[in-house]
């Protein structure tokens, strides 16, 4: 189990622009260095949004934050829309079931994502056999328009990011093994 699955840092990573904040992606030039080449078999790379909040743009760091009365929920959680979370969870469960059956639900994906999943299917689909039965799906947070989930299978805990466009098509999909507790 550990050999093929645990060796992957990320399995499906799709267009970074799909999960980036739309205004920042369109109006702010990137000050980050170019990402390293993607590992063999990966479609692209994204910042590790599972473990750390996204880097702020210079405009975001320069703007003073208004004072808040009392404790506030984290900004990422404040943006969670229960209807969007429910829709993302439903399509995520459908996607996992389709992957486990060996027939990805390409019709639920944008054409760009479907193309990238097809290209990776030979490497990714066998991993779903190793994961075992789906046991639970828990929403963790919303970040940059994408929903982050903890997904527990019989043989492995995983973390997932899924983003949908306004038509409900999946535009970004990422999963990886969950880090060991305390890591």
C-alpha cells in the first residue's frame, strides 16, 4: 500500500489558475519565483494549500485590516457557502466512486481537466484499488474558491481539493496522502 500511494506528494493537480483568487490572478503580477518542474506524471503544480494559507499579494499585505469586535472565524471559513460545500462534497463522492470503478466521470469535468485526468488515468486509477472502501468525507475549509476535504478510506487517510466553475463542472482536483499525525 505504502509504496505507490505514499510516494506521491500530489496525484491530480490541475490548472493553478482554477483555484487562485480570480482578482489576484488577473490583476496582480506574480512576485513568486517560477515553480520547479512538475514531477513526472503530474499535470502541474500548485502551492501546498493543505498546510499553509496562500501567500498574499503586495496589495493585500499593504492594505490595513479593519478592527474586528470579538473573536472572528478564520477568513477561509468565513467564505464557506454551505450550498457550495454540499455540491462539492456530492461531486467529490461521485468522482471517487467513478475512479474506484475505473471509469472517471469525465462529463463532470471541464474539457481541460478531463484531458489531464485521461493522461494520468493509467497511473492514478490503480491507486484507488489500494485505498479500499470510502469511509468518510469531512469538509475542512474553503480557500480561494476551492473546497478542502479530509477523505478517509479503509486503507489510507487522504486530503482533497476540488473546485467547480459556475456551471458545476470540476475545474481543479487534487489529492494526496494525509500527513502522519503530528507531522
